[in-house]
C-alpha cells in the first residue's frame, strides 16, 4: 500500500482540480489554487522531482471532475507460460498494456496493446482482476490508477515481435519470471492470471 502522505497529497490535488473546474467564485479559485500548489509541492518532495514534472503528469488538471486513470493489461498464457514484454523505458518486463484510449472499450484497448507491444492478434476472453494501484505494492506514482487485467487468446498465426515501446517479447514460466517493471505489474498479477486460467480462482479479483 502506498505511503499515507502520498495518498493524502493526491487526494488534495484531486480536490483542488475538481474545485478549480467547477467554482465560479474568484476567492474560491484562489483557495483551490493554493491547495493545488501545496499538493504539487508535497508530491514533488515525496518523489524528489521538480514541481513542473508533477504538474505535467496531470494533463487533465482542472478540466473536469478528477477521477482515477485506467490502465489495462492483457495476459496470454500458452503451454504453461505467460507472455511478457520488455519495456523500452526501464528495460524491465510487464504484461502488455497501458493507458486506455478514449473511444475504445476496455477489451478493444487490451487487444490493441497486445498488437502494438507484442505483435499478436488476440481475442479478449475474460476480466480476471481490478486493482487500485495505491492499495498494492506497485512502485509509487503521483497519479491514481485503476488497473484492469484480462485473459486473452491468440488469434491466427504469427510470432511475437517487439513494438515501438518494447524491446523484447517472450513467454515465461510462472516459476522463472524475469525482473518485473513494478510500476506496471507485480508478481501477484501474474499469479492471478494463472489461477484464473486454470480455474483455481473463478471469481474476478477486486479491492
């Protein structure tokens, strides 16, 4: 679970963002702006990064009601192994996925991510987990996320191939996983995929 001060700073940032969007009173705008400045300073201190970087992470600040971002991930399991991609950004491995694009359903986003990051066409079989990033041991982030995990099946022929955001793609046994990109996926996400795939846990995991 994330640091309590990180959680509080993110909550203050969300309140300020929503307040600045809806308020018509100039005095309230000044107060919300001050709350936002304090929240951004707290997040910058906690992450040891410049305030400008924190402000840049929240592209929709004060543009509507503040809600969590949605991250989608796809698990493709074949012959007792799971497909992972090696991220260009940090050189570590993760389930294919990323931010959901507006205009596509969750399953459409997952299928697109598998195509772009692993070069495979898939059908999306089932949702197996919904996680709040802040409630699990992912690497800390100034943004708030819901993470949706889906089981997928390969469609058609073709071999896995890295995309423009990945540098490698391969299948791994659950007992021989590579170094994971812990901001994107943690071991329990992969174990949950195997459990759902094998019928050991038929219910969707959520928190």
